[in-house]
């Protein structure tokens, strides 16, 4: 193995790796971290340096009510500054009506007193105002229920996702006008993630409506501990009537088991559905290495649908590898599963002078806040340098990033730079992202979190 590859490793001064199957300690996240990416899980081969939590800003007491506000519909909130983003932080808020309570749907006015939109209000939260819609239309509970209906109609109508299988995203938070609500449909199960109090207070009405529209009956609801704390969510009040623990799903003819107790986020990464299908079309007869394979999505697509010659899947998460083995058994597929650190395994393969016809990298999110940028770039650079050097000349290289705070352009330059420094050139075939059931909101670029680069290594 060349000496320069010995630097491709996690920081020497990092804290010891937790026991197998363990995660990393909680840390500050992007305000959209809980709903605009599907993969907040223990990184394979990456442990951030410890640092103390940064206390979030809190909304101070309301400013005096502006003249003429007694004629405004209540409850209301007035903006101090203009923002087009759905997440409105404390410094942007001026005053609010005395009767406005945490979790209320409020009418929002701009600093001139003109109707601006509507959203969920929660003064103690890190994001005290979550704008759901802009414009003069009055806020109403009926409008929110109509947004639920539109989200389902988009998937089942225009996108025709029922034809791809029985696992897809039904509601994608801000991009569907329902900030703080993520819903994935897995066969007869709705896997729901909630990140604000306004959504939590309405689940009792919304879940029956969603079940009726989607033909589902069981429910899993997840709320992050930190989110529950600053949003004031009491998880003992969950409206779930029939809970689910596991389910079997089908995606383009490949079967998977989803374990809600041990899985990450909503249980399965629906955002890579179309990329898994494309990967299967380009791997026939190839030897495939799937680094950070989680429960085997790319591996199984390559072997079952793509008829790859040999497939190896690698992940540090012991429970994920166990589920990947179970998924292979469901499909009667022979795949080599390796429980190992992705960095360590890739270095060992280089030392063994191993080469693969196709390598796919789908690591967890490395950029959790703007403070992580430098360290995360080094990790992406290191992993991609290792990965591209394991691809035989003329082989397929597929690399992903699910860090919303890393732009498409920056990610591509990182990958290209890593390849060029090791004497490889990339013949770029495609640039993709999440499937259309994960739409991107034009005024919230962070929702374009998943980036996938497809290339032939020359």
C-alpha cells in the first residue's frame, strides 16, 4: 500500500470508538437536520472531535403590539425583518398577540403590518416560527389538511409511485407545506418523524386521514430527544393506536425487511430508490464493493436486479449488517457482508491490491453544522480517494453525500480533486439526487441534501 494512503484515516486524536453497534454523542445540528436528510447515523470510520453544545437562541418577550394590530385576526405574529426561508429564528420576530400559545397556527404579518403568511408558533423553541405558506391567504386547519391530501395525490397520481413498490416518502416536510412532518409509507405502515410541537398537536387528526388516503393501518412515530426537549413535546401523549415493529417491503422487485426498533431515521432510506435502480442497470457482470452499505440497498439492487458477478457490502453498524444478511436471505442472494470500518477495510483492500468493477460510497452525513465544514471535507476527500483507487480502470464509481450544508459544486470538486491527486480521471456520466418524492423547496436550498456523482474511472 502506498505510504500516502496512511494518512487516509480518522483523526489520530479522536476519542476511542464506541462499542460495536454504538452511535456518536448528540451534537448541534442544522435546523433542518431532522427532516431534510434520512441518514443521521453513526458514521463508518468517522468520529468528530468532542465539543460542548452551543446553547440555541431563545425568543425574548414580545415587543409592544403595533398600532392597528387590534384588527388583525388572532393569533398573530409580526416579523421584525423579512425572510423567505421557512425557518424563522428569534431575531426575525418582533411581537405576537397575547393569546398566542405554543403550537398554535398563527397569522403572520410583515414589519409594515401586511399579511405575510401563516405557520406554527412556539416561543421557547429554537425555531419559534415555522412558516408553512407565504401569501395573504388566511391560516386555517383545513388548509393544512388540504396540504396532506396534495402530498399524497402527488405521489400516487403524477409520480405513480405505487408502480415502483410499496415504500416511498408520502410527506416531505417544508417541501410539501408541512414543515416538521416527515412520513414514509412502508407497505401497511406509516413511519412518521415529528420535529415541532405544531405537528405533534395535530397528529391525532392527521394520522387517520393519512391512513385512509394511503391504505395503511399501523404507525411508528419518532421524535428526537433533543427536539422533544426544546419543542416541549410530551411523547407520552402519542396518538398511535396500532404500533409497528417491523415490516417487509418491495422496491423494484427487491425485497427488504425494515426494523423500526434498530433502524435509523424512518427505518429505510427511500431517497436512494431511483439511484439503487440505476446502479442495478450498470453493474451486470461486475464485481461490486458497497462501502457504508447499511442494510444492503445498493448491494441487493446490484446482485438481484443487476445480476452483478460478486458483491461485497461493508458497514460498521453491527445491527445494519445483520439486517442486510436477512434481506439477502429474503431474496435468495449470495452477498459477502463485512462488519468493519469503511476506511480500514478500504485501506486493507488497497494493501491487498484488490480492484473492483464498481464501487459505491454512501456514507452518513459528515457535515452536521457550519462548524464541521473543514473536518468533514477531509473525511469526504479521504473516503473518495480510497474508493476511486479501488475501482479498476474503466470501472464504475458512484459516490454520495447527504450533507445539506455541502453544496453540489463543492462536493463534486472534492471528488474530482481526490481522483486527480491519485492519477485518475473521471468520465462523469450523471449527477443525481433524491427521488421526486423528496422534492426541493425553492426557498430552502438545504432540502437539496442528497448528491450522487456517477463516473467511469480512467
